[in-house]
C-alpha cells in the first residue's frame, strides 16, 4: 500500500454551462502570459519600448502552437493515421500533444516576421524572452497532469504520481516526469537570468543557453518516460533530438562569443508613429529657425562689412588723387579766378567729406 503519492485530477475539464474549461488549455495560456510579462520587463531593462514583446508575441504564439502540434502529429502519426484511428483527432489540440521542438522552431519564424515589421533584431528579442519561455514550459507541463499523460516508469517513491485506469493507460503509481520537467524549467529560467546578469549575454546567447540547458534536462527525463515513441538505435527520438539541438546551441554560444562579443547597444530603433512626427518637427523647428536666422544675420553682416571696407579702401586714392592732379596740371581759368578756385576747393572738400563719411579709414589717412 502506498502511504504517499501525488494524486491526479479525476477530470481535466470543467463545464461552465455549455462552455468546457480545460486544464491543459489554461496551463498553456498562463504560460504565455508569464513569458510575455517577464519578457517585457527584460526588454525594457535592455532599452526597448514597453509593449514590443507582446506585439511580436502576437506573431510568435500562433506559429508556435501550429509548429508544436505539427511536430507531435508527424512524430506520432500512428496515433492519428493508423488503423482504427480518426485523423480528425489531429486537430484536437486541447487533448494534449505539443512538441516543444516544433513550437520553438515555427514560433521563431513568427517572431522573425514580427521583428522585421518592428525593425528590431530577432536575437535581442529572443534573449529577453528566453527565461520567460522556460517558465512558460514549466506552467504548460502541468497540463499533462490534468490529462494524466507523459508519466515515467512505475515507482513507489513518496512523490510518485497516481494514475487512474483509462484509455491507453494502466492504473498505478509512476514517476511524475511532468513535475521533473516543470522544476527543471524553473531552474533553467533562473540560470539564464543569473548568467545574463553576470556575463551580459547578447546577440542570442541567452536564448542559446536556455536551449542547451533545457536539452540536458529533457534528455534524462525523456529516458524515464514509458509512453509510446519512435526509437532510433534503441533510443527514443526525442533523446536524439535533445542531443543534436544541444550541440547546435553550444556551437552557437562559442562562435557568437568570438564573433560578436558583448551585448547590443541599441535593441530597438526610436520610431515615432507618423501621426506624432509632425508636432515633434514643429516643436523642434523654432530653435532651428532661430539658428538659421542668426546664421543669416551674421553672414549678411559680414558681407556688408566686407563691401564697406572695399568701398572705403577704393575711396582713399580717389579722394587724394584729384588735388595731386590739379597741383601738377597748368592753371586754367578756374584756377586764376579766386572765386572759381574757392568753388572748386569747396567741391573737392565736400567730396572728401562725403568719401570720409562713407569710409572712416580715408578720413584718418
């Protein structure tokens, strides 16, 4: 007799009138909200704008759900297309069956589209979201508990999971592999947060660390499971997948650290909406106009001073040349007549004064 064990829920769905509320779906939804919430905080801390993570998640989440379901259906096709099976069940996602490998792969495609539309780098967004994805997986694994699925080998440990009789399962106590993976994912999230603060991971390295750390845990947990799966050389398919993805993630970590050390200085360009750009331009136009006016005034003043100096310099020899010419020239009738001479002298003096008024330098000379 087992003295202690983890009980399983008698049902994974509660009906609110005609509306079914499924525990598996609730776990997925809670995980998405946790990932977006934490990702948004980390994105803002890196210099991004609030709401960007959620905007891109609108693309990533649907793609991820489709990718996760496709991976599950492809790798476990016998459950839906074998003899006596109904292929329509492949669309019943609420009954469980999401492959994390397909969810991350196709979800990354959706995220890439969202990042392209916002003009931000995908690796930076993935780094911000990495620990949140791990926590989302930790929440999502509890959906397996509601569905009484994906448990491990039989055990009598105090934390054994009690499974009731049902389709494709035998009553008994088993290793709660869903709980192992949930706790492992929490540890992965904490590891990524610590490493990111300690080493300033950037250019996708925080995300690569999450992938590598998750694969380590998934490898040994997958080895404990007893549900039906394809085998290659006697090893479950998902164990091989964990090994391959782990090696790829570690390779990326090493190469990225050498080729692009440090972290992105700017993760999101400062783009204002078209409707708000005009007031900003108007607000900034006054200083610009003032500066332009000052520059024009200085330029005009300098040109005026230059022209005046040139005029003054040209007036000096003209003012002094007339008397000199008249002194050397033979006396005319005007010179013999004192009145005429006085008139001519007055005119010359008046001209000199006019020239001096225009060019002070001439007067000094």
